[in-house]
C-alpha cells in the first residue's frame, strides 16, 4: 500500500513538473519577444548621430524621451497612427491649423501655429531664421548654435519646451475640446523653459 502511494505521489510530481515546463515553454517566446523589442529600442536610441545631443540632462528625462520620439518620427500623430493601422476618429488634419495631414514634421515645424511659436522665440533671442527641411535639421542647427555649455543648454531647453507644449496643446484640442491662443501657448513654453533651465522668467531662459 505504501509503495502504491509513493508511486502515485511520484507520478503526480512528474505531472506537475511537466506542466511547469510546458508553461515556461509557452511563455518563453513572448518574453523573448519583449526582450528583443527592448534591446531593439535601446539599440535604436543609440544608433542615431544626434542621440548624444538629446540625452544631455537639460530637461526632465521624459521630455528628452519625447523629443527623441519626435526626431525619429515615432510620436503618435494622425499620420503615424494611420500607417500602423489605427482607426482615427474624425479628421486626420492637423488640429492646430486644420490645413494639412498631421505628421510630426508638420505639427512641430510647418504648422502655422507651431512656426509662429518658433518665431516668437527667435525674435526674443535676436535671431532670424528660415524653415529648415526637417525637424531633425532644426534640432541639429539649434544644437550647433553655441559651443559653450550654458548657451547650448538655453537653446536646447527652448527647443524641448516648444515641441512639448505644442504636443500638450494638440492633445487638449483633441481630447478636451479646448483651444489656447498663440500668446498662451508661447507663455507656456516660457514657463516650461524657466522651470527646466531657470533664469529671467520674462524671457524664459
């Protein structure tokens, strides 16, 4: 009787072990896929020539990450959502100007509202500018304006403040049905710049 009981316990233990192995086998591809995705993202983050210019610590890490997504066209604009098969409710036009398809290039650079925000900053800093070809070219040109750390930090902080507040305004118009004026949007960029960089709040940096 004792022998039979021991045999039954051994069989039960083997079954439990087999179930655990099967469960581990089934979960392995998913975990491996997640690991590969994480490694791919990590590798992609460091593969661009401008990457070291983004991760400077001038602004909070989440703002740096958002800026990187903008520069590599990974932010979820209407254009990108459409490309990956996400159904977009309503119009796919830019909610800021309602003139063109909302792509990252348009939303953060070529949109009338966005460009006016950039121009306000350029005038306050005593600079004249023409619209560059891409948002990445804009970033790289701003990064190269100053060799000194302090000057470079100011320009980079302004860059991140503008794209971040344009994105916040875009989301407010879509999800909250609220609209801020150009002056208010610019004021918010000044507030962000002051918060991240410090300095004269009237000028922002």
